[in-house]
């Protein structure tokens, strides 16, 4: 028998990644069956409720310590583990005997290191503009990892950068490769002749990894933020990134990758690129445009190389048949979700989502609808106060269990994104969740197919093959191409659905 302990620590604060590390460390304590240490944001409170914790009235400034203990476990030992984990996670270099405190602002950091050419800003969105503007004013390029930055601040920042002749990557820039160094969620790839400009983090990663699997390296990947090709921003950073890569003699070909852009911005960008000396290929998702795998194959063709057969790992044969008519997509990558919706709706019709292709297809807070649904768990609204699902997939994995219990669902499509910054071993948590989901359907005498797009390389710390084989052993069919995974998922639905019988 288990018992729970929940306490509030008013005024205590740590960022979401730090508290994720704390929760994982405490959960490994003998006698602790579950641990969640998190700030009391609405989203985190919902997660705690889903985990079965009864949390009293809170404010957003409270830290919640929630523990589920095995029968006979010592609460004092568990709480001591919390204190130790918090101390370990929040220890600064100055605590290790250094007499110099770390800089607290971009301005003070640049004042200390005048040779720095790039600043990386990762603070709550409401504070990011000031820090990033300090870097621009100092004539430095800046990568803004922070999300939830108002679009008017993004425009002002990028206009100032254009005047200063520097590059703003972001806001919400999750992936970059600069001078051989991966920043944010970056895959490990070999150097090569291709430069990438990306208004999409996971879109960039899909392209990088497919090129790596085909034996082609990447020289640079410059993220510009998911809104850069919107009407509001107008491609300000994309043009500057193109200028920089065009001036680099080691870049032989440039690819611009983006989730669906504003049409007028895309048209203007094509005109701009035509005037550059370096060839530019467009990988802009949208109706009538190639998917990211086709874009990678186009790059290979431009380099005079054949497209390979993209890797696939099949699940063990299933004895059950798919009975549910609906598809559920559970994504950590927003662009991968966009791509999957664009491909799937060609045969399935409308796809509901929290990032819908059409406003009328938006889902409510339940993330569900009477139809096909794909959810981006990395969307800003689902990451306030908690780590990105590529780091902490708790919400996505919990949703997998819920959709597996829904008799309407026949196929689940998911993504796993490897690389630096992502989970150390995604399959360690997802494989058991996949196995349990399939078992849930089987116990109800239903079939359930799980298809996973695994975006990564063998050079990544997690290892593409190792992750894919673990997921396949759990019952999922795994593909390196998100586009191919989506087409497979659609094909596994009953024939009446894919011919328009259930929309």
C-alpha cells in the first residue's frame, strides 16, 4: 500500500529543467514510487492531478513537492533526498570555491568576455527581449532559446539586428549548428557542404538527420524562430542568415526549411534567394509543396547523389486487427506535427489539433475531438512552467495511455527526437508506455498499431539504432522519415477511412 505527501514551498523557485532533474533524482530513492517537484503553474497542477496527487490551494510562486511512498517507507529519508537533489541541481560554480560569481546578464557577460561573438539567451520569455537587445547593441549575434516572447518584441529586435548587421536566431530557436558546435536540441552530424536556415527546430533536425543518413554533412544550421516567415515578422532573420551563408565559401548549397509560411513572405524570399550566388533550395511545408523527406532527396539530387532507402525497424507481427477508425498523433516536434497533418489529410480529410491547419479544427483543453487528432506537446501553451517534451515527455506519455483506452482509436503516430539536449534515453520511458498501450487495446479485444518517427543519427548520444530497436521490440514500427511514418500510419487504418468513409 502506498501513501502520498504533498507540501508547498512558498517563494521557492527553480526553472523547469532543474526541477525535472530533481524529480528524477528523488524518484530513484528507495521507497519512493513517484516524485514530482514543480512550480505550481496550471499545467503542472494538471499533471500532478493526473498522477493522483491532491494539491491544496496554491499560487504560481509556490513550489510543489509531491511524493508517493511505498508502504513502510520513511518520509524523512524521502524529504532529505529532495533537499539533496535541490542542492545538487542549483549549485553554482561559485559554490565550488571560485571567488568570481557568474555573470547575471548578457551585458555583464559580454563585458567580461570581449571576444565572444554569440550570446545565447534562455530566460523566461518576458525577460528575453532586454537580454537579447543588449547583445545586438553590442554588435553580437544572439540565439534566443526562450519562447513566449511577444511578436512585437521579436520584430523590434530583428529590425535592430538588421541595422547592426548581426543575426537574431529565435525567439523560440531550439536548434542551431554554428562553427561545428550544436546549440539547443542539435543532432550530431558530420561537417559538409550544406547550410540550413530553419524557421523550424524539428524540421531542421529532420533534414539534418536524413542528410547524415545519406552520407552528406552539414556546415551550419541557423535557426531563425518559428514565426520568422509569418506576415508579422516578414523573414527578417531568414534573409540575414542567407546573407551570412552566401558569404561563406565553404557552403555549396543552402536549404531554407519552415513550417507553413505566409505566402507573400515565401514569394519575397524566393526572389531574394534568386539574387544570391549560392544555390538555395526551399523546403517550405504547405499544400502542394514537398515534404521534408522529399526536400532532403532533392538536396541529394542537386549534389549528384542518389537517395537511399530510409531506415525502418518493424514491430513483431501482431495477432490483432485494427478496429478503431481514428488516428491520433502525439508529437514533441511542432513542424513534424504540421508535416504529418498535411500528409494525412490528403486521404483522411480534416485533422483536429492544438496547432490546426485551419482555425475551425482547433481542439479544446481536452486535446480531443470527434475525428482524427494530432497534438503538438511542444507548443508554447503546453510548456509554460515546464520543460519541453523532448526533455520531459510526461504529458505526452500520459496521453498515450488515454488514447489507447479509447475504442475509436486504431493507430497512434508519434515522434522521438534524439540529439544533444534531448532525453538521455527516450526509449527507456516510451517503450514500456507503448507496450502498455498495445496491451490495453489487446485486453479489450482490439488491435492498436503504434508508428514512431525517430529523428536522429548514429552519432547522437542516444544512438538511432539502439532507440529504434528498443521501440520496435515494444511493438512499435519505427521509421527515420516522419513523412514515411505518417503514410504508413494512414495506410494501417481501415480502408473505408482512407477512402473518405470516416471524416
